[in-house]
C-alpha cells in the first residue's frame, strides 16, 4: 500500500538590484502560481539481483525535484524535470520522499512506498477492462508479491508501457477488435512473472453523456415534441406502426431521457395534438450516432401540404446539435400551421441514432444582459440608508452570498461605469450587514432596488432580524414582486409596512428567485413617498447602428415621416409631447387606443427588419399592446393587421420592449399604421423603431 503525504513550503527569494537607475519589476504573477501537483515517481528496477533502481520524478508545475531515498543514505541533489537517477538498494521496503519545486519557491512533498525484493514476482493478478466512458480504451491494473513495476504490451505493434505496480495503465486503440495483451511483472530478481490474454476492445455504441443542456426559453417561445427541458405535446406516439423495420427504445443518462432508434430505415412520430409552428423560427434537434458516414433526413409533416425534408450529416461519436431555420422547409412549400408528424430516414439504412431535444422555437426578444446601467437614484442622501449603490455611501457588508447551500453564483460587473451585482442560478442569496451592529430602519418607509433579468419568473426580498427566535414573525418576512418583467431594468418600490420583520435591527437581507440570472443595483431604504406620476429621467438612449434601424419616433435616429398622429378615431386618448432631461417624449393620457399614420401613399417596408422596439413608462397602466396595420390588405385578412400585448406591465419605471416581428401576422412589406392600446392609462412612449 502507498502512503502519500503532501507538505507545502515557501522559500523566500530576495532580489537585489544595483545600478545608476532602478526599474520597478512586477513579480505579482509569481504569487498566483500554485504549488506543484500530482507528484509521484516512476520506479523500475534492473532484473540482475543488484538492487539498481531507476527513479523518474513526475509533477505538474514542477521545475526541479529532490529525492530522499529512504534508506538513510544522502538525499539526491537537484534533479531537473524529465531527468532520472539511479540508486542501489538492499532488499527491503523503503519510503521514497519526492519533493517537487515550483517556480515561485512553493514545493510539494510526496511519500511513496517501494518494495525492493530479490524474489521473483509471485501471485500476479491482472485486471483488464474496457473504459466505461472512452471508446476503444482499455485500463490495465497489475499487482504481485515482490513486484516493483510491470509492463503492458497491448498487442497492436506499439511499444510496451511501463508502470508502477498497482497503478492503472490506460491505452486507446486506433480500432476496436481482439488483441493479445501481455503483462510482465518485475522485481529485482532475474525472473519475472507474465500474464497473457486475448481481449476484445469495444467501441462505445451509445452516448455516455447527456445531450447539451438547453437554454431556459420562455414557454411561449417553444413547441416541444421531446425534451426534458420543456413541456412536451401530450400523448405523442414516438413509435407508431408505419411498417418500418426500425426498433425503438428509451435510455436514461444522468436523468436525461433519450430516444434510441435502431436498424433505422425510417421512423415516424405522431403528435398528440396538431402544432401551429407558424410563429416559430427554428427546429432544434440533438442527434448521436456511432455509425460513420451517416446522414439523417428530417421531415416535418403538414396535414395540408405533406412532407418536406432537410438532410444533415452526422459526426459519429458525439452529439450533433442542429438549429434548422424553418425557412428551409417553408421555401419548399411546407406549411408550418398544421404540423402533426415527424419522419426520419437514415442514410444509409440500418444504422442507429439517439435523439433528444426535438422542438420548434423562436428567439426570445430578451437580451442576455443589460446594455445600459440601472437608472441613477435622485433621492437626497439624508433620506437614504444604502446597502449597495454607487449613488450613496453604503453601510458595511460583512458577508455577501455566504455559503448557505445555495446554487447562486455572484460576480460584480461594471455596466456603463456602474458597479452592479450579477446573480446567476439565483435560488436564494444572503447579504449580511453586521450581527454586532444591526441596521436600524425604524425611520425608513420604503425599500428600493433595480433589477434586470432575462429569465426570472419570480423575485422576492426577505428582511431578517436575527435577534428573534425561529418562527417569530418579527424575525423575518419576504415580499415578492407582483409581476416580473424580463429584458429591461425595473425599479421596485416596496413599502416597509408590508413586512412583519422588526426593522429596528436588520442583520440580513435575502433575494430569492427561480434559479435565474438577475442583475441587482441601487438596493437602499429611504423615507418618503414612492409614488410618482411621471418619469424623473429620460428613456434609455438607443445604441443600435442607424443603418440597422427604421425609426418612427426617437431623438437618436432620423425618423420616417408621420402624416397623422393621434388622429380622431373616436378614442379618449389625449397626446402631448413633453421634454424629459432634454429628450422629446410622447405623453398619452386616458389611452384606450391611438393611431400613428406614416403614409398611405408610401407605405413603410419592414421586410428586412426582425424586431420592433419601444420604451414605455406608466404610473397606472394594466395592459399595453402594439398593432401593426397594412391597409392595402382587405378587412378580415390576417395579413392586414395584428396586435401583440405585453405579457406583464410594470408601473413607475422605464421599460424597454423588444417584440419579434415574426409574432405578427401582418404583411410587413407595406405598413401604413401603428396603434397603441391600453387601459385608459397615462403612458409615456419614446424610441419607437424597427431594427434587424
């Protein structure tokens, strides 16, 4: 048995620089170098009863070694990396001590037991196994009494590999097949012990890892047929009897369910319900095969227009992930309105494929991160107790995202020069101010924070006074944001009166969410009213290149002409243009609906655009929608007009909206009107433009 002990030491190296002038030398990088690791020695002995042992030290990050032979002889001098040394031993068991020296003086010492015997190896036991995770790879282990090392001849013409006895020797063959593997064990004696076996090396014929993890897409952006990541169409038949020779099975890898189709000539999938994928943009599929030079024909099947296919070549032995634009099918005349089946053809027939994550999707309008900083607070510092904000002097934080068994990862990022917390995989996270000096919030009336998230479905803030016992309502209470908006900075104002916590001694704050990515800034408490009837700052300034924009209304771009604005269509809406921080902004009051007419004689062609953007601010709106109209189409024709409403409406903060134009049925080649619709509310609008 081997005994391994690690010892770390640090040598002090002093550099003295002389001369008429002295330059500063930055050696900070040296401090970041880790001590050597994976230190050991390869040990072999000559088979001539002399006890001559060859020692080759090994270690990652080592620049040299020192060896204590363990027999009371003088230790070796410095041994450069890659060099060996010989030592004569009497028969016996010794503890070899190998010290690996790093670049910065850090060292690692490992003790390794060796047996030097003039007896021939006996009781040789050899284990030969196919690796469970790497194709065409074999692991060999040998143990024997009196042996110090062993060699393996893998029987394919390659040089034998020498290893310490009891260590694992791993080898990967070029081809699967049956090979004669020979193992020879060595001691210090002339005699050796050998073992030979005919062994079949196998190629792994199914995936050993789950398919790639899928993005956290919104349910409205996905129509899933088969995936553990999303909700699938219920009652789908993955093995309908269409007269095929294909076999069917499902396997489970690390909790991920995967379909296996063997002996594939063709195979169908019958949906549990017809899918309207006309608003989707891509078909995603992950495919794995062990078969070389195989291709797969992928057929969505429409009730009205039949089947069309796209062929994809498969790389053997890995997951092949494809995002196929639906235009590759619709350009062949396939309707995506009524997809009810899939079919797969194997090219050539007879192979085996594994399928996962089969779904239609469209790109989310939400970005993965904010492009601008959170709004700058404007409250007087005298009315604020700040936890985290560049705008105020904050109280001390003794622990940030402490290890309370959460999944949450925290980094501080800089956005437009503003420090911001970025939480990833946020289930919950703690912020500890001070247990010895709790924060007294008795005089404060509200808590404020700004958040931005691409995918959160819930977000709550908990206040904790650890001076109370568990179960006491004065100890802690959590309040959740009523509606969570994705893809925009949102300012949250919560009255402290809704918390049961005793606010005279707050020691902890916790954010809780749905395992999402959430950016947080400007977390502070204040006294005063949170209600605001109008925005205090302008909408965020757009940053897209003008070449990619068709602007209706924005100071950032040259706008197309508007022939009618809020025309008299019997609406209650009143419109005025106001200036906020030097920025022109539309202010709609009593907004039930309002029209914007570009030009009936010269319609606006939006065919090349992919999204529509606008910023809104409202103190009271409960709904907000945008309609696109092409008046060259007839009444009742879905190509004439369509409206999209926001899933959630936030009050009291500028919200930036990105709607994919693929969500509208309107013929976008000739837009003449745009309409906003709301709940009779006051709504400020800025930066209304289309872009790609």
